[in-house]
């Protein structure tokens, strides 16, 4: 039987298994995206209990890691386990404040990518430092403790900065081995910025068997840091080319990195620049949804109301984003 045909509304009984080139919108939208959003809340378990009431008692969250990061910010990740689906989820919180967003921009602007023995190639200094703090702050120990569960897969996910940290975690496993079965590891991110150079991205794409990077129309952060600074996205990208990301809205699959058919082909101008396509995925305000324990999708809030001043955002644009008559 075809996998898609066999997928029913009772996703609670279906393991999250997708081939590298196959994106199932229902599955990612309803079963993976909430894990990324839940990282914005202080008690992710409440999100799961609100969404999947029939699974209470099957799903628990034994690991919550919160550590100080650079410039008086905090980084957050959690580990959850579903005993019926035989799934471990590790989700990382995205950029929490405008100040943290500025720190990320400044560090990729003023600090060159660094070589790190944890990864192939070079990676963004701020992202790598944040990952190390979380991994050494208890996340690595928790994963080692629970990975011994026989037959369990591991899903890594996150939105924004969280997507970068999830990517680094999988890249670290690719580099180190650590006894993990790569066939049981899956990476799905939302609005992930570029993390490292071509060596980093290509190695991850080659050896990680299942990687999906979801992007939304003019998501500015998904096009940072700049290609001109040596950065490259990994594959595979699922690109939603419209502002709306409703169930029936189209999406494009781009297998290779930096495919102009997807987000790499979108330019920003003074009239359309904004952060809303980054803060909203699947027509949900991601951080509001997570902070409310997955009860408030932020639909009552105008996207326009979440704008960061255009003059500030203009400084985040890469050279290849700026129209030639302005550059």
C-alpha cells in the first residue's frame, strides 16, 4: 500500500517516516511543526497534552535544558519521548528577542566562520557556541541516556535559531558517530538561517539520510547569513512561495542547495521587507503558539503589528537581496 494513501487522521498511530525526497504536508504541519513551536514555551509537555489528548501517558518530556548564551541571552532545548511511536524528539528554541536576533547578525557579520572539531567545514561562531553550551549543559547526556531505547528514531527540529541548532546537532552526530544509527535520525527545520560553509552543508546533505528545511516566501532570516560571506544552505528545501501557508497552498521542493527556484530566488525591496514571513509558519505565529502551550495561534494579531523597523531590517539584507538600482 502507498504510504500516503495509508496515512489517516489517526496520525498518533503512525511513526514519522518520510523518504528524503518526500514531503508530507499533513504530517509535518500537524506532527512535527508543533514540536518546534513548543520550544518557545517553558513547559513543552503542556503543548503536547493540549494537542494530543488521546496520547496523554504515552508522551513525556524528561529533559529540559536552559543555559546562558552570549550577551546575556538564554538558549533552550528539550527532549521528549513517545513510547508508542518509539520516537525521541529534540527541539531547540528559536530567537527569543530582537536583541538576540541582533547578536546573531552581528556575530556572523563581525566574526568569521570558525573551524570546529565537532563539525565538517566551518560554521557560524554564535550558532556553534550556543550548541556547545546546550550539548555540554546536559542535552548530550540526556540523549545518550534515552537513545538506548531499542528501535527509537530521533527527530531534531526547531524554528529560526532553533533550526540552526538542530542542524548542528545532526551535523555533530554525522561527524562524531557516537554510535547513533543515521538511518534513524531525521532533521526538519523551519525558517533556518544558513549555518556553515559549502563543506559543512554538502557533508550534512550527503550523510544525513533525511533532512528537510521548510522556508516561507520572503523569510529574511532564511537568507542570512550571506552567501557572499561564504555560507551555503544544505538541502532539501520545501519552499512556500506565497504569504499564506494554508493546507491547500502550493509548495516547491528543491533538492539541491541554493536553488533559485526556491527561497534563494526571492529578493527583498524597501517596500516588502519585513520579518512576518519568518515569525509566521503555517499561518501561525510560531512563538505565540509555543508560549501559549499550543492554544493560541496568534491569528488575532496582525502580522503588520509584529514589524521590526524597516531601517533596522535593511541592515540585515545581503547584497544579493538588494535590487541593482538600489545597491
